[in-house]
C-alpha cells in the first residue's frame, strides 16, 4: 500500500486524489447522505444530460 503523510492510501477519488481511510469514510458518508436527501441522478437523467455535452 502507498503512504501519504504516514497514512495508508486505501482508495483514489475520481480525479486521482489519493484517499486515506478517514477521507474515504468521509466520502462514503457524504455520498450516503446525498442519496438520502435525493441528491442524485437517475440513469435516464444522466443520459438526457449527456446529449448536451
């Protein structure tokens, strides 16, 4: 496992930023909260939005 600032890297963000366990858990918690509050796109919404790219 890679280390960054003496922390083990357990994952990478979509932009390539390395994540230690604490950062990874924080992202998971935020994602879960976003879903709980309806902050997500359906497949159809994503496909419709991609037409304008």
